[in-house]
C-alpha cells in the first residue's frame, strides 16, 4: 500500500477524531502504546489543577472536600465498562504485580483444600515471580504448575485451586480463550484469575457475563494513565464480601479512622485497597479516561485488526527477503493488539527504527514488538513504519555498534 492510499484510509476512519484527545509529537510513528500510552491533552491541566486548587489551597481538607478518598472506586467505575464489569466491582490501587498477589491469595483462601496454582510458560515473568514469592511464604504443599499455553485447558482438573493467566501474551500477542478456560476452571471447582495488562482498552471484554472471579490490570498501557499509573483489580460481585484480603491495609478497613487494633474489611470492593491512594497519579489517570466515555470497544477491535493485518501484510510483502519471521498468530481472532516478529538482530533493528522516529519495543531474546492503539494509531503510521523498516533492512542501517549496545529498559 502506498502512503496516499493509507492517508485515504485515515480520512475515512470513523475513529479518526479520537486522535485529537492526545498530544503526540509530530512526525513520530509511535507503535508502543501497548507498553506506555501517550499523553492525553487534558492530563497536564488536570494535574495542575489538583495541585493548585486542591492540594495547595485546601491541603488535607481535600481528602473530603475534593473526594480524594473516593478516587480509587470512582475511577474503578470508569474502567469497569471498558472491561465488561458491573459498577462497584473495580478499584484502582497499587501496581499490577501487587494485584497479582492480592487476587491469588484471595483465590487460594477460597479453596483451602487445594494447593496447585496453574499458569503457563508464556505468562509475564513478574506475574510468575509474584506467585513464586507468595508460595515461598506459604510453604509446602503449595506449587505453581506451569504448562505450555496450548496445554492449559487439558491441565485443568480438580487438584487446581486457581488458574492464573495473562489473557493476551505480552510477547506474541496470542489470546487465550477466556470464555472456554473460565468455564473449564469453574467446572473443575477452581477460581479464575485473569491478567488484562494487554487486553484492557485493546479488545472487548465481558468479565461479568463470563463470571470471571478476579481480574487485574494496568492503566499505563492502552488506558494511557501515564508512567507507573496505578493498577486495577476486579472481583466478581458476589465474592467481594467473602474475601479476606492478605494485604489488609488501613484504607481497606471498614472504618479506617476508628483506628481499631483489629482489621475488619470494608464492605464492597474498597476492601481490595491497601494504603493511601496516589492522588496526583489518580488525577492523571482520571483525565486520561475521559476519552473512553464514548468509545465502542467493538469499533476499537475492528480497527485494531485492520491496523495489525495491514502491518503484517506490508512487512511480509516488503521485508520478506530478510531474516524476520512472524511470531504472533497469523489468525487475527487469535491475536491481541500487538504484532511481533522474530529477528536475530531485532534489538539493533529497533534502535535504528527509533532513530528514524518509529518507536516500538524489544523483548528478549529476539522479539520485535509493535503495538497498535486504535484511538491514535493511523493507517499511514503503519505504512510509514514499514517503509522505514524496509529501508533499514535493505541498507543494513541497523549494523552499527551503538545500536547493539542494550540499554537498561528495552
Ligand atoms: C505490563 C505488565 C506487567 C507490569 O506490572 P507492573 O506491576 O505494573 O510493573 C505485569 N504483567 C503483565 C502481563 C504485563 O503485561
């Protein structure tokens, strides 16, 4: 496809006006919104206003006057429709990694007679490490059973306490069959925990209809909450008041300001909170969520598939003679909103691309990962990115010492 055709697609794109919500540097092809979303235009002003009109002026009184104290559930209720969750089932707190422990420990408590946690070898290391950490503390007989992603369904049996999976594989973009796995989990009497890091804001979800027990996710990827913006946790409505939180911090207490010596969990999803909410980060996230109020997730998914399919077709047509190979599933229904290619020199190639204003990211050992964020990625971004990739491969512009030096964050 040439650039004119791509621009024609942009002009006729029914989602094109969403890009105006964001402040994106010109002449940049940003294909990394699956890792860190871009800045929304409303964010700086909202944060400034919280500082100037709330923190500075009303100081500690702001917890009541400006309802800072309710921000986690108020913002949770803005995320809920994006993930197909009912009102008052989501709260925003802590990091996604910590929410793994919160969900897992609650799930294990619900099945005290079972000791096996099932996950897969494609899961994100932090999720696995958090599970391993909890198991070390709990001691024997708890075990983490890791199987290949394709073997999950056949590994669910009545020894399993909980199945903890990341819905969209961070590396390949492969989607787990959430309806079928959740159903099998429940048939075996186990608890389902889904990590939505690469799903929330990327594809339609329906946690409520699937009776998912727990879900967790982050807000700095497709939801554009900003670097390190707090994570979220969802609990099935009829389970919320049954859970005894492992991380029983004072703000998840029924009456934090009665300063009881004993912990009594709050009624409702608030019990999944731990400590003081990061108000400024919450304000940035709140502003970033404004754009989502009118978004139809089916439309997001449709454009995501179109962008990804165009990318794969263009890369294979133009760069097929070079040493790169599609790692993601070819079938679009099996793929989330990012596409990965394997390349021996992947790291250096991506550094060369970044030097030409195409930003994507690298996942060890050899994966080049390209994220498509339908609210702001244009068809022309895809075509320009592939054109540059082709030039870099053809002229070996990646073959420079400085591009092979791996930096701390990839
Ligand atoms: C991005 C990501 C994380 C990151 O966790 P943080 O605690 O927010 O740093 C964890 N798990 C998965 C699957 C991810 O994609």
